[in-house]
C-alpha cells in the first residue's frame, strides 16, 4: 500500500518546529554550560588540587566561555542561513537562475553539477568569517593558533581544490545513478558512497593528508622500540610510525590511527611528543589501540553506513513528493531533473531532526572511551595514562567543570573527573 502524499504545510510545520526546538535546546544547553563553568572558574575541583594550577583552570574556563559565546552566534547565523536557503526562497532563486541559463545549453547533468557547486561555494563563503574569527581571534587569544594568514588561505585553496576534484566526480556519479536506476536508485547510490568512503580510508594517509601536513618517520629509536613492543603485544600491525607537524598550525596535541587494512599508520602530533613522557605516549597509544581491539572503529563505520542507508531510503521516497520541495520553499522543476534539488534540500533539512540523536551517539562514544581506557591500563601504565590525560586537558584548555547535562548531551569523551576516577592515579 503506497504511502500518502506529503502535504506542503505538514513539511513546513515539521521543519520549522524541529528547527525552533533544536535552537531552543541548543541555547538552553549552551547557557547552562557557560553559567556552570563561570560559577566554578575560581576554584580548582578538589580532585585536581595540586595537579592543575589555578591559572590553567581559569584559562580553561575562559576558553570554554569564549567558545560558548561564539557558538551561540554561529548557531544563530547558521539558522538564519538555513531559513534563507529554504523557506525564504534562496535555493529556489539560485536553482531558477542556473536552470534557465545552463540547462537548455549544456544539459541536465551540467546544470545540476553547477547547482551543487554554486550552493557549496556560497555556503563556504558564508562560513569564512566564522572560520577566520575562530582561528585568528579565539585560538590566537588563548595561545593555540600558530597559523599565519598566508597558511590559512593556502589551506583554504587546497581544501577547495581537493573538494572539487573529489566531490564533483562523486556527485556526477550519484546524479547519474539517480537518473538511470529508477525507484531503487538510493540503494545503488548508497553502494557507491560506501565504496568511495572505503577507498578514501585507504588513500587518505598517503595521498591526501600529505597535501596539508608533513609526515616524517618517528626518529626517537627508544620510543619507537617501546611503541613497536606495545603493538606487538596487542597484535596490531601498522605500515609505519609517523610524526606530523601539527605545531605548524596549532598548539593542540593529539595522536591517531589512520588508514584501512594494510594502509594503517600511527601518527603523533609533534606537540604531543614534546609534552608527554615516553610512558605517557605509550599509554595514549594503547588507548587508541583499544578502540581497534574492541572493534569500536568498525562499529562506528558500520553505524555510519547503516544510518546513511536509512537516510538515503528516506530521501528515495521524499524525492518523489512535490510537497517535500514546496514545503521547504522550492518549486520543483517541470522540464529538468530534481535530483540535485532533492539532495540539497535533504542535507539542509536533516540536521534539525538529527540533532536530537546527538545524546545517543555521545553515550555510545563515552562508553567506548571507558573501554579503551581499560584496555590501555591492561597493556600499559594506567597511572601514565591518567597523567597524560591531565596534561592534555591542561594543554588544550579543556574545562574540568562542565555542566553535567551539557556533557551528557554533547560530550563524546567522558568528563575529566569521571574518566580519571576510573584510572589508577599517577605517582606523586
């Protein structure tokens, strides 16, 4: 039995209600977080007394408050842009202009690719002031930014060129699939998207990441031997141990695994190696290994693929509903395909609804972090992991006093107090 046709008024109401409710919840959570952090700014929590200085604690509070205020502004501007694209007719006007100009002369595919490219370019331009402010005002103010304006612009140019080189062929493939595959196009498009992402995981470490950063083999032989022994104990093989010039852009520190299958490699930020002792580096790496050994990475990838399949199946139905377009402020094409329009409208409309799934994803992520910590304690020094986490919290100006409700909703990692309480304490 076919589903009933969508009412434009119902679509408009559902979208507006989801947007307003998500904005209200975001504002409520953000203001809770800022009030809570400000109220605890002057006193280091007792559990961290003697290990975190009052100056570092106040810096973390101020950094959190600055990002919170900026986040509220960014959220308001984002909602304004979203309404401009949809209910206020921005996407409809852009589509009409490009359709009437390009489609008769260059055909359906060229017009739709131009529409996607123009939409992405305009969105990127609107995001530029926020990106600049975050980097050269907030990050600069707290001593984290090490980028010059020239490097920022160079990264922007590289990112744009890379997005065009990868995104346009992928978009062309998806649009072709939508045009020739009938009602089951979404299943074939999903298969293409999965294949693309798996390929990207393989080629990213060697072909894409070096475009933006330099990677050199780990030169510290003692640390290399220690890391290799850990990996051997854990039954983990990687193609190499590399140090990335993270300090070129930021003072933040990190370590991560990248790649898929035989292409996996271990990457340390140079800032991490400068700050942590060999035992702490080993413990942090053991934590990352724990994500692989507990199959967290595979589960996350599988979850993303399953969610994308459900989303594309939903889009497969919505794309054939005229109420989906008109309810979101766009008149569907009569003499041209609506495939690109459907993709863009879906990408615009989905986030206000998906926002309410954030706590569920955060809960699973925090559970994985505890499991990875437990694995690290079994394979390395738990006290070293605790001391490394304290250093990273201090160096990254992460607040030690988040609002509990905010943390439950957003935090992908457990708050510091909860996480450290589950670990052996470092030696004094």
